[in-house]
C-alpha cells in the first residue's frame, strides 16, 4: 500500500510540474514537398524545457484533394495500400480488436464495415458526407445514407480551438491525428512520442501553427499502429507502422 501511495504522489507531483512547464515553442519548420493538387508535406519540431517533439504532416484544402477510408481486411501495409490507391498521402486509421475486427463505426467507399459504438475512448467521428469531411462529437453524431467514409476514434484533442480537459499526461507514444481549421483546410499529422495532453497543447499553440489555426483535432490509433506515407519523388516518404492495422485514412487527388 505504501508503495502504491508513493507512486500516486509521484504522479500528482509530476502532473503539477508538467502543467507548470513553459509553452511549446517552434524550433524549425521544413517544407519537404509540394504534392499533386497543391497539398504540402511539412515537418516541424517543437521544444519545451529541453524536450523535443517532431511533427510531420500533409496539409491541403478540400478543393485540392479528398479523404478515403481504406479497408485492410487482407492485412497489407500502409505503403502497399497507398500505392495501390494512387494516394497523395495516408496514415493508419482507427482502433481494432486482436482479430482485426474494427472498433467503432467504419465506412469505406460507401460500405458500412462496422457499426457505431458507445465508449468513452470513442469520443469522435471523422466522417465524409456528400464529399465534405467533418470531425463530429460521437454524442452528436447522426448517421446519414450520404456518409461515404467514416472512422470512429478518439479521444478528441481540440474543439473550437480549445484543448479538451482530462487528456492523459503520463504515457508518451507515437500519435497520428486528423485535424481541420474549420474553414476547408485539413491535415494528417504524425507526432514523435508524446503524451495526449502535450499533443493537444502543441496543436493548440498559435506560435506553432501561424498559417493553420487548428479548430478541431481527433486522435487516431497510435503507438505501434502509427505510420505516415507520402507520395514524394523520386521515392515515397514512409515512416512505417510496427503492427498490421485494420484500416487506413488516405488523401486522394481530386
């Protein structure tokens, strides 16, 4: 019991110290490539109190490209799926069980693969309806026959530009995130190991994103599932996943 109490006290102290830390500040920003349709592949590094986090992502406008959920029932890699689909870029998608059954709502190419679920973790839905992508609170989501792509995941990281309270501030891991500025701009992002709380703080920091103020952001499956593939030339950029995942979120040319 004493050991348990000491551990809990240490976590409280660590959490308080974390909250008192300085803001995340940009260290550098590299424009790595301009992609078909005008999408941009960008790399940023941010630092706080000697810690560094790398963020790599693809940014685009709705008129430049579109999203697609790709089913990976066959167990292939992200790179194989992106190459076969002619994608501009893509990441891993949402959660799944050990037998590869999707967790939560999954719609791919208009086909409903798995139904909506109610669970605390599955707090958001990324959905494309009549060609328009949205990030919606799971509690406010209403399915439509016009939904062509959907992934239910979580937790929600940002809403209305503000950080969602109560995010985990202890366990760092690689993270993949889908985000929007709320005005037709979208991004798929991959973070080097970081806690969910710090990922949200980085996403909300205007000094990090002076050209892309993030209005909503939803966490996708992270850790060993996290991956990013980008159609750079002459060779694609590919930060590989460590696990076989059930679905992918791809950016396709219009």
